[in-house]
């Protein structure tokens, strides 16, 4: 599968390097991944099925594997990550940890009963293609459950960097990576051939001492900007201080701390199977429309 040039937004090699660098101190910055892993696992508890073989896609340090251990009948859990260092870090909580790119999955068709992904798919260039490959890796009636960052994430930081750079240079470059919108997620699942897609969102607000503490956190997560169109020179000290000042002036709470928004999109869908509920064929209704309307 190839990715067209028009879809190439992120520098995937840079995503990998930044994740590799984040590994040694990742546990100091992994709170969001740990929290969303718990929330994804809770959602899986609502599915009355067991999943003997499972895939953790974009595993980071294995938070998903640790939460799923001993649950949902999972006997074999394969974890993969674009970062070889993260794949190695996750090995202790899974059956196997491998380095693999979400855009070029190495798995045979119908390999897994379950595929989960915890805050990784927002770095994928060809998201429709990645979802298609995930669906193909699932067995018929296999389940897909994922969380990814949505469009409202870091809107405060994005605004402040934009305004500071516009004032300093009269133009802007992408300083915060773009994120998917909830209105697009369901149609992407359908395009990939999934059945019964469901998408919803949640918003987490976290506070930091200042914008610099937030930037250090993002670096520790391995979540800093990798947009290809970004300026390749680092932001100047003056630009960052101006953005931090704006952040405090616009958003600081009474105690002086700044709020940070993380919007999380939750995606759930099934690989098609004949046992699943199907929509009725057009014209197969038993009640004439006129009679139905008269009843209201």
C-alpha cells in the first residue's frame, strides 16, 4: 500500500526518533497514556466477548498490555510501536513486542480477535490506509477499539504560538501538530470496511505551572511537532517567552496555573461478519409509508 504525497503531513522518521528519545524518562510523563489505557479497558468490559489474540498498536511502554493482563480472555497479546525502543520497553507486559509502522503492518490477514490503539494513530499520515490494514488483520467479527487525540487538543498553546509568531514575523508555520475531527472519524471507519462504527469523545483538562512546563511534558511524552511543513529552525527564545506570557494572560486560573486541553476521540467498530445486524434492504419494509405517517 502506498501513501500519496498529498497525505504526507508528518515526518514519520522524526516521530520514531522522538519516541526513541522519550523512552528513558517516559514514566515521568506517561500519565495521559496510563489514564486512557484504563478508559479503553473499561470500554472493552462492556463488550461481552473474549479475545484470545490481541494486538496493541502503537504500544509506547506497554500501558495497554499492563491494563489488559488477565482480562477479556486474552491469551496472546502482540504489541508493536514505530519506535524500536518502545517496542522493547513493552515486552515485559505482552507476549511479543515488535517494531512496526502503523502504515505498513506486517501481520497476515485474520490474525487477531482484537486490535486496540492507545493515543498513537494521530501521528499516522494515511489514516484510511492504516484503518484498512487493521481491519484486514482482524478475524471476521473481530473488534477494534482505539483512542486518538482530537482537534481541540492543545488549542490554547496553538493560539498563543500563532499570535506570538504572527506578531514577531508577520507569518506563521505549524507549531502544533494537527489532529483529527470527530465528524470525520466515523466515515473513515466505514471507508476502511468496518461494520457498526461508533465514535465519541472526551475532554481532559490538565493544569501546569506555566507553558514551559507543558512544553517539557510534551517533549517527555514524545509528542512534539513533527509536521513536515514546520520551520526547521527551533523557535527563538523570545517567541517562546511571548507565547508563554500570552498563555498566562489569556488562560491562567486564579492560582496562576494554566489549563491544557486534551480532546480524546474513541473509535470502536467490528470487522464484518454475517452474524452481525444488517440494515434492511430498500423496499423490504412491510408497512406503507402513508400508513406509518398517519399513525403520528
